[in-house]
């Protein structure tokens, strides 16, 4: 779901592939207003018994992301997002978002968005769960992910060389944040780029646009 006025900031991305991601992805403008949400937003909301507003497409766009936060978290994210708009650089954030039944830890990639400008006009936020979740009744000791869920037929793990998420074996465009693999890397790890990093860092040039780096030299 995309606000047409926000669409130019997402031209480098394949929106269909963003919708296919398990990650919850959304975009906000400089007023911290929600201007884009992917299908993962609605899946997450439905699976977690979210308020009706989060499940209704026509009730989400145009609403401040701060309306879904409270207390210290509201002030923290307000300060963080405003800082990133002024900084204009990507940021990674680790956080907990547990359900009543599971301890869940998430990895957030925050990407500044702009069109022919050094000043970001938006932020894209990609929230990937750190797998696997831990049952709350456990002793909270880390569980070992099933390596077979990620191994290729050739016996390799495929890691995005930029965001360092790992590609799932059975879903070629599904990438997970797996801290266990990063802390103790298996022997055979190959590298590629996930679709989000390709679209963000290596976008196809727009027809008629000057080569990268020459914009500021034009008079």
C-alpha cells in the first residue's frame, strides 16, 4: 500500500518483491507519517491480534508512526528518526518485540530515501525477526537454527554481503537475520546481495539522469 506522493522515493525498489518479504516494511516521511506499508505489515498485525486500525489499509496511510508508540519508546523513536533525517545515513537497530508466547528479537535496517537530493525525504524501515524465536516458558537459552533450512544443494549458506542476512533454501527471496551464523560462521559461506540491498545500493540508472557523482557539478 503506497501513497502516490511517496512513490518517487521508492522507484529504485521492486514493490512486488518487497511485498513477498516476510519482513515488516514501511516508509515514513519527514513528518514521521506512514506513507507505505508492505504485505508483511498486515500479516504481522493479523498474527498478533493488532488493533483494527493496523489491519485496515485505508486507516494507516497518513497516520503518524508515533501514534503506535507510547511512553519512552515514543520519545526514543521520535528522536532517532529525526536524527536520521538530519544525518542522511543508514542505521541498524536491534530490539525486542515479544508476543505473550514467544521471546522475539528483531533486526531493523533503516534506509534514508531521497530523489536527486542529499537530504532524505523519507525513511524505509525493514524489520526482520532474529530466528528462531524462544518460547517464554524456556530458560531463554539461545536455540540453534536448522542449518538445513538455509543450505543450498551445493552445501553453502548464502549471506547478503551488505546487510548480512541469510537466504532461505526454500524461498529464494526470503532472507533472515541469524545471529548464530554470524557469531559462529559455518565453514561454507558464499555471498550475494538480497533484493532490498540491490535495489537500494545498486539501483538501475534512470533514463536521462547524469552519471552518479556529477549532479553536484552541474550549474
